[in-house]
């Protein structure tokens, strides 16, 4: 593999206080990325009223962000290694802040969707780059492990806290406030980065892969687009069939291009490792379940039950609580006993939470709703740390970063798919029929939980194999 050497400077030894300040600054930016993945969900009905748009069109407000974010995560990390992580990070903050301003001022749905896509561009420069900055600032392995655990907890909290935060902002200031709130936070982050975050570069940088990047974006957009637009155009219509063919062609083209390039955008050879492949699919499953739950919750509580955005957001507090409490606990369990048991807990709680809502009706008790949300939040909290650990286990450091980037892409893909499926299930129904129409969605959440149980089995088998083979590294 041909690589280039970055113009690195000797790393600056940072004091303990400054190292943890760097973590706090980067975690703040990561919180914004996760929050904007879910904060808009609870505001979709209000956005629809304000911009005269239906649920299917509103799905693009969420998925324009997640599709672009998923498609650019890997290349943004490569650009940061080449041109400087702090430089790209600051650029990402500027783009994210300007895009948030454009969202807040959007006069039409089309402008809002375009601005959300631009937000995704900025967010892609924040998520992987911030983690690389943290790793570079923490040379001690134990301190680095603690920092990454906190990082995972912040990300999980941001995803789960989005609907609560969005509901409160919309109740007080209207739907545009969910975008306005980003602007002062970004401004503060830019000042903190300038004051505390040192510049760093990757030791080795890869060449960019424009054909692979374009094909990946096309495959993601076409696949999710068919899911969103399917109910409108008909699943067997010529337009839908054309979409299937184009999505399949883009995916096949991406695989062929990546297999032939000496420095691919994604190292597809990693998928030959069963543990890695199941961990990536597990990440898709977790975020599909989470985002299906969040959007179905929003539509059901506001359209069928007539709840306000604030009440609908507050209903997800048990989910946020479960994720917040269990994410750090999961990290400690992974460090002590491995990923298998936390994944079993994640799958079990998620599956039971989905089953609780399979028979959802217009008058389902609030206690059952809150219990189901708590169970799904607990499952989400337990899932992230073991999935990341399973994905990178046995890999040398030179490949662990790529594995982590692919897993992050899988999470955003799951978010986009979850939103698209929820909209596809409910877009053709009226409010009274929504509970019945959402039943397949809750069965999907249950199935995602069951798949995590299979992921746990693969993680356990990999651990046993690794224990029996000494220290020989996995080969893809």
C-alpha cells in the first residue's frame, strides 16, 4: 500500500488538565453531531405545519443529514490526517454552524433539506476527527481507554437526549430553535479549540478515493431514497424498479472499485472477519431500532394521542436515562469480562422493549410506553461499547482506525434506514390507523434486538478462538 508521510511535528506533552480539557471540547462537538441526528425527530410535525410538508417529505429533513454524514466520515478522517486534525475540525465547526444558521432561516422545505445536507458535511469533519484528536492527546493507554469510554457515553447520551431537548426548545421558542441553539455552541467550541487543542497529523496518510466516495454516496442515497419514496411511487412501479437497479449497480460498482484500489476508501477485506462483519451489522441494527423507535414515538404521541412536542419529547426521558446509566457500565463490563455479556443484555432489553409495543393502540397505557422506552434505552446503552470493541478486536492499530470509521458509518446508515422505514410504514395512514400501521416497525425493533443476540454469540466465539490461539493477530 502506498502512503505518504505527513509533515508531522513532535507531539507536545500536555498537562493532565489540558488533556481532559481537549476531551471536553471534542466531546462537546460530538454531542452536537449525535444530538442533531435525533433532535429534529420530535419537531417534524411542527416543521411540517410551518413549511406545509407531509411526513414523507419530512423524512428527508432527517435523512439528508445522516446520509451525507455516513458517506463522508471516512474521507473526512483521511483529510484530517493529511492536512491537520485541528484545521479540519475547525473547518467542520464553521460549516456546521453556518449550515445550522441556514436551517434556522430556511424559507422552504427544499432549502431546509439542502441545509441539513450541508450540516452533514460539517458533522463528518467533527466525529472521526475529534476522536483522533483525543487519542493523540492521550498517550497513556489507560487514560486513553477512560477517555474513549467517556466519549462513547457522550455519544449515546446525545442520541437519546435529542427528542427531550428538541421538545423543550420547540415548546418554548418554536421549531427553528432546534437549529438556532447550535450557533452559540459552535462559536464557543471554536474559541475553545483555538485556545486548548493542539495540531496533530496522522503518521501515515492514504490517497483519496474519489470514485469510491461517489459510488458510496450514490448507493446510500438511492437505497434510502427508495425506502422513503416507495409508498408514494409504488413498490413495483417503474420508478421504484429503476431505483432498485441503480442502488444495486452503485453498490456493486463500489465493491469492485474498492477491491481493485491499492488504497481503498473502505478496506473491504475486513468483512472477511466474522466478528467484524457481525459487529458492523449489529451497529446498523442498533441505530435502526433507535431511530425507528424515536420517529414512531413522535408520530404516535403527537398525531394519535394529541400530545405536544414537549410532552412527546419528555416521554423519551426513560430512554435517555437508560442509555446514560448503562453506557459507562457497559464499557466497564467490556473491559472486565469482554463484549459477549453486554451484547446479550443489549439484545435482550431491546427485543423485550420492542415486543412491549407490538400491540400498541390509541389508548395504550402510559406506564407501558415509558417501560418500553426505558428497556430500549437500556439496550442502546449496553450496545455501543461492545460493538466497537468487537469490530476492532485483534486488529493492528493501522487497521483499527479504518474499522472504527466503518462502524461509525454503519451507525449513521442505521439511523437513515430507521427513519426511512418508520416513514414508509406510517406515511399512507391517517392518525387513527397509525398504531396498527406501526406494528411492523415494533417487530423490526424486536428483530434488531434478536440480531444483537447473534452478534453476542459471534463475539463470544471470537474471544474463545483468540484465547485458544495465543497472541497471533487476526488476519483478514
